[in-house]
């Protein structure tokens, strides 16, 4: 899938405008540099550490009656829930 996106970006008309959204791109500056070089115009990065949706990890074991919160948004690991889910 990455190759297809790369071809679409490279072959897009010079008048095309892009908006790329990603929560987890580790090399945003490198990617923006490649876009700028490919299309000959600036590519700006807008970033924030704010996460509008909390990142939580849940488990739904086979045959369970419900969900088990394993890691809460504050990063706390819930050992009792993990043990119950296993």
C-alpha cells in the first residue's frame, strides 16, 4: 500500500493540494521534505501532543462477559484486570 500512495503523490498534478493526517508518523519532517522536493513547493507540518481521544487498551477474551481495561489513559497497567482476562 505504501508504494501505491507514493506513486499517487509523485504522479499527482502540480496544482494538487494534499492534507496528510496521522497520529503516529515518526518521520514527519523527512516526509514533508520529500513532498516539498517532489512537488517543488513548501509542505508544512502542524503537530500537537494533545490527544483528543484517550489511548486505552482493553481486552475482550473469548467467552468473557465483558471488556477488561488493561491500560488506562494515564498509563497505569491494571494487573488485576489482566489476570482476570487471562
